[in-house]
C-alpha cells in the first residue's frame, strides 16, 4: 500500500492537530518537522501488546497513572508531538481530555522498526530526555534487548535478562523476564 501525500507545511501544533484522522500510519511532529511512518508490522504489534499486557497489572496498582497503548499524540513542546508505542502517563481527571492536555509521560516505550530505528535512537531519544521523561525504553526485537534511557544519560543501560522498573509510589518494582518475553513474542 502506498503512502498518502505528506503536507510539508505542517510545522506547528495547530497545523498538526488540524490534519485528518489516520489510524493506520504514525504521524509525528519532531521539532517542527512533520514525519509519517508506515503501519506497524505484525511482529511489532505482537511485541507492543505483550509488553502492555505485562505492564498493566503494575500500572493498575497506581491510581495516579495510566498505561496508554497508542495511537495517541503526546505533546512535548510547541513544535513536538510524538506517538510512542506505549507510555505511562499521569491519569487525567476525565476521559474527555484532549491529547494536548495529557500530562507528560513518566515512561515511554518504542519498539524498533527498520523505518523508525534511527529516529527512535536519535532525535526522539534526545527529545524524551530533554522533556524529562523519567524512563525511555527502546525494545530491540532483533537483538533481544531493551535500551533504558533516563534524563542525563549519555549511554543507555542495556538489559537482556531482566527489566526492572520502580514505579512512582510503589514498594515493589515491575519485573519482566526478557528472555521469556522475547521468546513469547518471537518464537511462538
């Protein structure tokens, strides 16, 4: 399937949010540059669903947080809108909130795809760090590892056995056996 024509004049939040709905491709505004990515692969979607299913019980224990499996537009600045695969956000007071009003995520997760890997590891990583996102996970299905980034990190923490995340206001960390996770996603 071919890509729709991309309007090159989209550089602001107002122009971005005036675009017609498209629930197939990922639309982002990265420092005023409009980017459209193709539909996610089956493998990518399987990984996103499995990781969301694993995270949900831990996030549900936190009434102030909500796990969001996107598509959805997270505003990081006046010319930046990202659409990560999964993120944990402060729970909005109402479900009638617009994406512009959603609070800054405490966790952002991107699952690498060939078409997005350079952006996920480059400009988007830098944007997440500058925005103060407490944790940014890059899930590399081919290498069977997770890169964990935090604000101020110059290099990622590479995790290939266990992923542990201490949720705000939780005594027990979320733990994920990465060997089992990758086997579930890639080997069945």
